[in-house]
């Protein structure tokens, strides 16, 4: 059995969390970008509720005398688009990068409205045979 490497697109999307802190009126976005070059990290707010994080994770130099037995870590350019659940302000945004996690703190817009009720949808999911 040979090694099978799944083809990847030109970039990958790292995992991200979005936390809205009502006490401090901030939204905190954390993104897993372990091994990313700090100089390559870019953060853009494309509107009041959209965030684009991009950068590059360089592949480490390896000896040509070996081969992979398993390869799961993606290298190269990455981009992550995050939709924020509430409007934020650009002014006062901060970002830190430590232990492979990029943390972006954004101030909630004073006119931001977050719905207090949710709509529940009931549905039946049927399993179909393959």
C-alpha cells in the first residue's frame, strides 16, 4: 500500500472561534495558526461584520533522504473569513500572537444589535442506504 496525499487547494483555512463578551463589549476572535510567520499575518475588517485573516506557514526544511509516512499539516498561504455576529468598530482593535494562537479583540459598535431570541426549526432526518 502506497502513501496517499490528498490534494489541497492553494491555501487552507485554519480553525477559528468567535466569542462575544457582553461584560467588556468586545468580540474576541481566536485563530489556530501555529507555525505561521508573524510578519505574514494580515487582518482586514471588510465591513462592520466581516473579518479576513491571512498569512503563510512555511514548510520546514527536511532532508531529501526520507519520505513521509503520514502528512496532515498544511503549509503555505492560508486565509480565513469570519462572519461576526454583531457589528464592531475598527478603532481600538488589537491582536496578539502567542503559542500558535492569533487573538483579535474588537470593540462592539455602540449601535450593535444582537438578537435575544432564536428560531427553532424541527425536522426529521432520514438515513438513506448507500
